[in-house]
C-alpha cells in the first residue's frame, strides 16, 4: 500500500479503559513513537505487558510498533489483546485493519476500517485506507475516488488523500481537476516541510506532454525530496527524453534501474534510450531483461 499515512499523533493518549500505569512509562512510549523508534518502543511496551498483563494501552502500542516493524501477525495478536481488555477506539480498529491488510485479509481489513469510521466519523484515515485498497487491490478507480473525496473533505490538508484523489481524477480522464488536487497536495507538503515526492511526480506526469519544461521542474523536485524512490527518477528520465535530453534521461533511468532492477517499465525505457543513443549491445541487454521480467511478473 503506497503513500501510507504514518501513525497519527493528534490523539497519542490512546483512549481505553486501562491506562499505562506509570506516567514516566507513558511519556517514554509516546516519545519513542514520535521519533519512530519502533524497536525500542516494542521492547518497552512488551516489558509493560509482562509486568501488567491487563494494560490495554501497552498492548495497543506494542501492536503499533510491530506493525511499523512489518510484523503484522504479532501486531494482530497484540491489538486483539488490547481489544479483549476493553479497548474499543477508532484508532485501535484502524491499526488492526492495517495489520489485516498487510496479511492480505481484505474482508477483515474492510470490517475494521468501517468500524473505525463508525466510532469516529471525523477520522479521515479509514476512508484514505479504504481508497488505497480500492485502487491498489481492486483497481476500482470510481470507488477509490469516492473514499478519497470523503477523506479530503474531513481533512482538507492531508497531502496523501489529496494526491490520491488527484491520481484517481487523472485516471478518470479529468486532468484539470487532477492538477488542482496535485497542487493542493504540493502546497500542504511545502507548508509542513515534509519529504514526500508523490504529488510532484503526479504533476510531472500530468504535464509531460502539455508542458514538458514545467514537468521537468516538478520531476526534479520529486527526485530531490525522495531520492531513494525509483519512480521519481523514472518520471524524470521520461521528461528528459521528451525534451530530447538523452544523456540526462539515461542517467536517471540507470539510477531508477539500480533502485528497482525488477521493474519492467524501467528496463524498457533503458532499451529505448540506449537504442536512440546507438548503443545496440546495451539496448539488447535491456530488452532481454525486460522480456524476462514480463515472463516472470506479467503485466505491471
């Protein structure tokens, strides 16, 4: 699930019937969460659960940490323990839903997100995640758009929801509306100084044929703020190609391939670029890699 919302700290004191007994322990847990120190948080929360097996909050934070550490089974176990101890908050169901998503348990994922929305109708994140599910797993753009629209109405400055709504509008053949949402997402990112490139990438993709010079500015920004995301270098290579700047296009395409060597689209772009540059041996090598990837992975 791309562009996921991080843990929200607007309500860090997770509501439950049982609070972490020590204020110092709670303060430590929240500080570790704010700084994304998930291994330490998991160890601290697990120690609390051993000392106080009736502490729902400790089990909740243990579940959060395990989810962020990509341990969804352990996350589900901890979160269900919190639930069995009386916790029944929107945040609990949202986090449990995310864990089920990572386990490909999509029916349970949807049930948890809907319960999270029911318990807190102002919580935009369940709609965001349901939208991601619809576009990523089901390829249902219209339904995804409806969920993202709910999310942006509840939280008008959430760049992830704004970006995804723009993406759905672009896929729906509404470039003007898509551009407006990408622009809103970009303003939100710049206002909060967050290092995310997806809205810049979306704008570059939207403008590559209409205004490639402007698209170049957005593609460069995407690659600058998220240099380790291969798709940012891919769109930058595509814009350079559109502008006839072959050496720059090859540089960015090779960088994308180094970051994601099994992406067929990158390999095919390299084939085309090498062929245009007259480097036939390199072109054939990339074409061979592309064909092997298509056999293994099929259509992307």
